[in-house]
C-alpha cells in the first residue's frame, strides 16, 4: 500500500526552514524579498526534495 501524497509546503515554510538551517538572505532591490544566493527552485517538487533530502 502506498503512502498518501503530501501537499507541498508553502513558500514561507521553506524560507523559515532555510533560515533555521543557517542560510541568510541577501536583498535583491527595493521592496523585493531577500534571495538565498546560489539556490534556484523550479516548482513544488524541488521544495519537497530540498526539505526531505538528507546528507
């Protein structure tokens, strides 16, 4: 039996998890959200992968 699929986490939860992990944002112009330099996401699957992967 397969486990139930989970919904992707919202953006703010992803950003909070990155901050807890020690990553800091850099400002990207006036009025824009800070960005995590070097990280790129493309869709909900990328968020789930990053949050659920372990080294």
